[in-house]
C-alpha cells in the first residue's frame, strides 16, 4: 500500500494511519534525509526479527540503528556522555548515525553487540512518526550494493519491489542516494567509520 505524505506538512490522519501499522508490528518504508529506509517499532521484538530476517541481518553480528524524535529521551536507549551529547546536539537533526553503548531500556535483541546506532534525521515525516508512536523506529536502508540506484529513490518503483513484503510504503517524494555518515562514539575519541552525506561539526 503506497501512501502519499508531504514532507513540508505531513497530514496527521495519514501519520496516524502509518503509526497504527507500526503499533501492530507492521513493516513500513519511509523517506529520511538520506535514502529511503525500512523500519518498524524498535521495541517490538517480533517486528525487529522480521526485518532482520528480510534483510539478511544477524542482530548478533550487525549493529542495529534506531530513529529518535530528538535528543530529549536518548539516554533511555543509549549511554551518552556530556561530550558526545554536545557533538550530537551540534549535528542533529541531520544525516548522521552515532554509534553508542546501549542502555537497559532496549530489548535484548539489541544488546548482543552492546552498541546501537542513533539517528535523528532531518525529515519531518519520519520524525513525526516516531513522535506519535512514542517509541523509536528500528531503521535499515533499503538500498543494497547491487541495487539499481533509480529503484531505491523512486517511491513507485520501491512500491513495485516491496508491495508484497512490507505493510505500507510512504511516498514522500524522491529519495537521495547517499547514506548517512557513521560516527563511532563508544568512547570520547570520536571516529568517522563511514563518510556519507553531511560534514560532521565538532
């Protein structure tokens, strides 16, 4: 099911419709400030397992990333030092994934590696979804190395590929092709482990 939502002014009724799917453990594809991504309610373990299986991701070996609305309740999901918090505040919302140690609030599925990626994208649609849902969203890019770039940026082509696999796809306009910049903040010695979209401000 393809649902059109305008990023400048998301319709609350459409946002509620998507949130109901997430609350039911459904999988949703949505735009971010980088590429289109697939996600679910990050605290719904069955939904998380479903996405990991679909994407061929082993949660014991791969880092999982979640989208938060802002930094106000980030300490519920990750351990954040003052130095890291200042760095994140300077760069978010934006096209960055910050790798942090997990806190005790996240389900055990996240804790095998003891790290979690934190995203606060500069995209109104997905942040509004998180805000209304009241939980973070587990997020994975739909773009794979061998995928044609065009398919992963055009919502109609995304719908053709994924309509039988996910519960809902948001058409939020054309997506980007450049992934987020990943910053390892598990210590106060920050390290950029993948340079993507966005220049990190220190």
